[in-house]
C-alpha cells in the first residue's frame, strides 16, 4: 500500500479521499488555487502545495505543476478525484512517465471511452446495446443536420468528449438544429477542448440507470449493482438512488454483465461507471418491458458513489487505492450483496426558480444534520468541502454538499432524507434545498414514476413554492425582532423595566410592522395587551388574519411561536436585512421594511440588462441599433461551467453593448443598454 498520495482535486471529493487515506494511515498532499488557500480540503491533508490562480486553467488543470508537486513532496501516487484531470489520458500517461501511480484506469482505457463516438463503436463490437444515432468522425454541420433529420426528432446533440450534461442539447425540430449545434459546440470546446459531437435518437420517457464496475490488474472485473440517476435538471443529476426502483433481478444481471463486457473491452482497471439510457416501453409499472442502451462510460469515481457504498457496505475509495497498489479486488461477484436503499441529494448554490442559475456568496449560516462518521451504511452522511463563513466562488462547480441517507426500504430512506434536508440551514447564498424537498414530495418521485422529465412534468408544484405561508413568516420575523429586544440572559420578558419593545405600564399599545414577502408589501399590527399578552393582525381587508401571539426562546436560541391555531419551533437568522425562517415543514424569507426610511427611487431603471451572476461574456447575438422582440436572445454568459442566455425583457432597440466577448463581469454589471418601446 502507498505511504503518501497527492490528491489532484478540491472540495468535497478531496476531503472524501483524504478521509479514507487517513483511515488507512496513508499521508496526503493537497493542492490549491488562490481562491482555495483556506479551503477545507487543504486542512484535511497533511501537506499542501499552491498551484496558481483561481481559474481551473491556472491551477487544477496544470498537470505539470501537479506532477512536480507530487515529486517534490515524495508522493507515490496521484488520486484525481472527479472532474478536472480525472479523465485526461495525457495526465494519466504523464504520471506513469514520471514514475507516479495514477489512481485510475490506464490511459488507453480513458482515451477509448473518453470519445463518445469511438466508445460506441467499441461497445457495438462488444455486443452492448446502442441507441440509434450518428457517431462518425465527419463533423460537417450540413452532414450532422442530415443525420439528425434521418434519425428523426426530437434528437439529442452531445459533445463527444464530454460529460456531466455539458455540451448537450435536445432539438425538437429541424429548423432549430443549426443554432443548437453551434451552442453545443461552443460549450463543448470551452469545457473539453473539442467541439466534436454525436447525434442520437432522443429516447422518450427515459430513465438514467448506471452500473458501478471495478476491475483490477489481475483481470478480475465485477459490477457493484446499479444507481438510478433519472431526476435531473439541465441534464445534470439532482437525486441519485440505489438500487434502482422496479429493477428486476434478470435485468440487473443483464445490465451488470453488459457493463462488465464494456469494461473488459478496454482492459479496464479501477472504478468506473457504465451509464445506460433505459426506455420504458411498457410504462412506469412494467419493468419487464424496459430496454436499455449504452450511453457512455465515466472512467473515474462518480459523484454519486456514496449510495453504492451505503447499500454494499464498502469503501470504494479504499478499493481504488488497493487496486492501484496492485492488489486484487477485495471481493468477487458472488460475494457482493445489496442491503436496503440509499438516496443522495446534491445541495447546490443555485436558484431553481430562475432556471437553476448558479449563485455565489458567503455561507453566513451553514448548519447540517447530525451524521455517523463511518462511510458504510450510515443512516445520514454529509460529504462536503465547505464550512460556515466560507465562500462559494464563481470559479468552480456550484455543489455545496452531498446529503446521503440509508434505510431498510426506499420509503424509509425517502422519509429520512426529507427529515435530514429539513435540518440543513444555509443563509448567504441561494440553494436548492427546498426544491429538493419538493421533489421528494411529488407523486412521481414518491411512487417511483421516474424519468429524466420528472422535474418538468411536476413543474406546477415544484417552482415558486411557499412552504410556510405568510402568517407564520410574519409571526416568526416579529418574534425574532422582539426576542432580540429582550435581555439576553432570559428566555422571555422579565419585567417592564428591562424591556425596550414599547411595553406600557397601563393599557394596550399598537405597534405597526411592514414587510415585503415574495415581492409584495405586507402590513401587520402587533398589539401589546394590558395583561402582558400579544395580539397580532396580519394583512388588511378580507385577507386579514388575527389572533393571540405567544413566543418564547430555547437555550439554543431556537424560537417557539404559537399563532393562528398552531405552534411551531423555528430557527430564524437575520442576514442583509432579511429574516430567514426554517421550520420542519420548510423554509422561507421575509424582509422587514423600515416604515420611516425614505422610499427613494424604487422603480427599476428601464432599459438596463445586467449580469445575473459573476462570469464571462461568451457572445452577443445583437449589435447597436438592432430592433429586438421580448424574449429574444441578446447575449450568452458562462459561469460555473454552464452557459446562460440573457433575453430581452421587452420589445426595444439596442443602444449600446458595454462589454466584448471574453470579458469577465461581476454580478449586476450592466451588459447592454436597451431602449424599451413605448
């Protein structure tokens, strides 16, 4: 076994690898960029080496500096994690030439599976089922258009060298193909350095089911069962679970053997994942009618590997290390078993209500559920690489953490995941936590009616949700404010002489409050009764809700509120003028408004189009003087490895472009001026 390894990655996967290495008494070396100088993965390792600037091309993609760091620190091997250099055959080959062990498959296997078109030709030879499509080397746009027309629509354009949903477009009709191809190629060359694509039939009602495989240098190869990754947004996974609901033993064996055949076709060594697209020809309740097709092979450890660890009781990083050190696989196929059910939720810094736009900022509050420390079959597990007070920067992926749960059954795991998500409190950056809880509550997910269109199908109940409601949000914000006015050493009001909340010795006293809730103004009136009680009125007119308000505070600063017939235990955090309210049933935000503050110019300045997040301007689709229609694409930005289109909010005329393609911009920067038509 190795004595020291270098981890050529960052964030939660670097912390994850370091934890297993520490358990095996293997010393670790971290590498870091300017942005990650104080990151958790640096603290998690025994040594660290600075690579360069914050952008990946200036740090984590500079493999010559990584190899030099490994040599200088005496590391014997390099673990690439996932992303960055994990599927770069040149890096794997350079490690070998430098006398370092690459903890991953041979460079030849990475190369063979890294090009989707080539991998599909190999799979066809190995007898693995393929989706009908075009996988040729000729990339002439006119030829690609003809092939798409031949295959039929909807068709799928995919970057040949890519993965993770990047460089992928669904085309519904022939006239949309050219624009989708250009956008796909642009994103592909930015992400993978190649604009080659392939065209495939877009399978209707598809499930995304993948098989975990493992090979060693002695020629052994096994499959560690399947994971269902069908719940996706923007072609990227949101929830993953193992085993796949509805999977029959016969189909599990067929898919597992096909995955092993795929791995053997390239003499695979180490951890890999063979991804299949599964067509539900007989509907959701007819698993025996499912057909599966090879999609791609990821020649690395997957983000969702913890659910496989949970149901098998194995540490896959330990397997990687042992296999890379020349040891045989710890277990053979007949020794592997499935225990219970596991689900993983990816907690990301993003705004689901705004097309999942990535978010950046400081984790002002970051609280997570209690967890077990063991990797194998823990009831609740959190894999992360951040801490409270840390930054979510625009340079890397938007994932904050992975929350993994295990239960005896799928229903038990689902309930445990929802309860654990309720304990995740994040303030300072927008997240998808409430969206994830919404997905779990949908009929489709609860009943395992799974396909990659689940989110779109359940759109009506998933977006712009309000889990707590106006009365509770107002009561929580007022309770937090009043408790802040009481002495800190008591859980409630002691006497009238230590209170600064407007209490009067005689009679009742009204205290008005104003809020903004989901963009709408809200009025509330709190009346201090002569007997010491509180009475709250929320809203005006027919929508008024009124009743006694009881509040208290626990020693851990949690707030208890009773209003409108229900009692709630809440956590309330105030940040940048907003009250963030967390309850077991969900979370919300409400903004107290200073009634005495000058309103100022509250009308948005017309004609300004600003960057919704920090990033790079990729292109403009218009020039000064152009007339545009509402909804027309004006510009494309890139942030956190994804492209985002900026559209016209109204009809108008472009007056001026304020940046050029390639320019880096900050959030809120004005991109162009638009004269809105009257």
